[in-house]
C-alpha cells in the first residue's frame, strides 16, 4: 500500500535556527562544515535544518563551555552520546520483552 506525505516536512531556516539558538549564522555554518549539526542545502544554496538542530546546538555549546572541549572533540563526544542513547533504548526494549 502506498503512503503519501500530506504535509511538508518541518524544517527551519538558518536565520530561524540562529535566532532560536542565540548563535551567529556563520558559527552555525562552521558547525555544519565540522559535522556537529546536520543541515541540508536547497537548490538555491540556502541551509535548512530539522527542528532538533536547536537542541543539538545547545548540546554543543554546553560541551564547549562545561568541558572546554575543542570542536573536533565535541564531535566525538556527540557520537558517543548518540551511541549510548541507542544502547539504552535497546536495554529498555529488551526489559519490556523479558
């Protein structure tokens, strides 16, 4: 059975993400270049983000301020935290079935 998307996916512009996160748009562009936050470009070259990008940017800022990590290290920490989230979800799921 075919499924059809009835609404446009929610996405935020670079300016909106900058306003919500309190960061300069150029810094956000750098974070995209460093793969600290995911962004996509449209045909005209504008950057667009998922709503979760604002939370990711807040996490980057907390790691930078709280642990004094450089941005390369923050990328590694974000990857590890994502892996921990997946493992914790697997443990919770396993507990429900046992």
